[in-house]
């Protein structure tokens, strides 16, 4: 029996908890709607502004009433004080008081003991006229033991004041009611576009980044907000597409060497143990593809560091002519099928990352070797340019078409002629070169003509600009080394 009661109590507790959760959720939805109802908040704000305006108008009207009656009351009091009362009842002449609708009579004087009693007597007398529209003032006419009690009739002035205040109140109430009745119009014209923005942003995902807010029918600040949001979505979509293309291109570039390595591995597994020639061929191919993969991974890591703003420069002072000479000598030893010349080669001094500037020159020379015929000449040079210098690499190869020139610095981009050739490469060299040059506050320019050749120019200042964060850190590191 106790188990049945316990089970029943458990069921009752569950039912109570479910009911409580339902009520709580309902109240939460209601409070959320009330809290998030912008039209109600706008209406309440507008009504509050009207209420504050009414209070200000009431204060102004009260001051105007006082300003209109106080001077007349003072003048009347002065005239009454100079007159003598009727000896029988102590009243003053009605000829003086009839136009002012006042009454004056001489009464026995009371002598307050201190200032507090005087203030108390003043307010007592002020409200002792029998009605709020007949305030009473006590005047001293110099007669010993007596004082004048002057009673003013302000019904006409108070009626005008009350009529004006009632008119203001009625007008404000009508305006409030009209505004509350027009909440639907406000909701349609102002809040509907905001809800549309909310719904579009809720539905945004990687699958529909191309959705945009319709700015037709919007005006003023809402239209500006919609345009800004659409512009932000354009940048996000462009960045996402670039990242997606980057991943796709990187995967495509890695797929080929991985497939080659896997193919030679299978071949070695089947025949390499017995055939030395097959073994040598497989090991050489795997080694070559491993080098290519390592180069690609290093380039991808360089681009990733640049994208994360963690690319640092080791700034030092050097002569770029020495870098050009080193690159020219190394290229001559590696590429025996081409001739390398230096013209011109003028000395200058710059502050830059020597290793990265040398890497840029290697990239440009490597491109010149790849896309120019054997026995052709590749010319390297450097010359001063103001406080900086200009480094050049010129080849006499196939050149670059006008359609491809704006795209050659894009990641993984290669012209059709380059893709169809057997020169290899991943299309990252020029992108890395431009990143390095821009990091030094320089410019990488190119001139090319199909069938004639291509010239790359690296324009470097004497010292990188301090506006870049990596440069600031590099400078601090350089100062530490000098210290």
C-alpha cells in the first residue's frame, strides 16, 4: 500500500512539474513578446514624452497666472493701505475693490513669537478665504493693534488656467490614442523590414550565403543598415568562397603527388624487391614527389601565417646588390640551360628581411627559368630609387597575356599555357612574392608582352612602414639585438 502511495505521489509530482514548466514557458513567451515589442516601446516612449511636455506646459501656465495677478495684487494692497476703513465695520471702500473683485477689512493684530510662527500664520491666512480661488493676504497699515486682511477673487484667472490645462490634456490624450491606434502602420513601415532582416540572418548558412536583404521600399537609416548588412554578407561570401577555393586547390595539388607515391609504393611492393632498376626508379620518384609535397606544405604554412597576421620580419641593414649576386650565382649552378646576367647592379642600403627578399628573387628567377626557352638569357638587376631601391628580373620567354596579367598574383592561379606545360609548380610563388613585398611596404610590378618576355620589378623603400603590426614587432626585435 505504501508503494502505491509513493508511486502516486511521484506521478503527482511529475504532473505538477510539467504544469509548472508549461506555465513558466507561457509566461516567458508573453513577457518576451512584451519586452521585444518595439512598437509598444515606441508608443510608450512617445506617451512619456507627451506627459513630460504636459508637465512643462502646466508649470509655464502657473507661472504665467502668477505673473499676471501678483503685480495687480501688490498695487491693490498699496492703495488699500493708504485708505481709511469704515469706522462701523472696519471695511474699506468698495470703489477701490470692486474692479479687483476683492474684499478688505481691518482685524485685530496677532503677534507671532518667532519666524516659524510668522511663516505658519502666513500660510494659514493665505488659505483662510473660504475657497481656493479667494486667497487672503495680511497687510500692515501702520495702525497699532490692527492689521488689514485682503481677500482676492481669482475665479476668472483660475478658470482660464484650468481651461488651457484641460485643453492640453485633451489634445495629448487624443494624440496618444491616435498614435496607439496607428501602431499597425508603424509596424508595417518600420518594423517589417527589421523582421525581414532578422529572418534572412537566421536562414544564412554555408549553403545560401548569396541571400541578400531587399532594400526596395526602405528609407533613410533602415536602408543604410540594409545596405551595410548586404555589403558585409558580400565580404563574408567572398572570404568563404576564397577559403573554399583555397582548400580545393590545395587538395588538388596534394592529390597528384600522393597518387604518385602510392603508385610507386605498390609497384615496389610487387616488383621492387627482385628488380634493382624498378627499386631505383621508385625510390627516385618517391623522393622527388616528397620534395614537391614539402615545398607545397611550406608554402601553405607561409600563407596561413600571413592570413593569421603572424608573419614576422627579421629586419636588418644590407645591400640588395649582394642578394642579387648570390641569387644569380645559385641560379647559374642549378640551371645550366640558361644564361644569367646582372645589368645594372648598383649598390644601395635598405632595412628589410634579407632572407625573404632573397626568397622573392628566387621565386622570380625560378619563374623566368620555367617559362623561357633553353639558351635564353635571364637578366637580374638592382638600382637606387630615392631612399630605396628597385630589383628587376627579366626573361625572354613566352610572356603573359593581358587577360592573365591581373590574375597572376592569385593563389594557385596559372595561365593556360603554364598549365599545359610540363614546368610543374603550384601557382603559389607569385602570391608569396607579393605578400613579402607588401609586408616591406613595397610594390611588385610586372610588364609583359606575349612572345617577347616578362619583367618583374620589386620596388622597396629604405625602411618598411611602421603601420604594419608585424613590422612594429620586427623593429622591437631589431632594437633588442642592437642593445
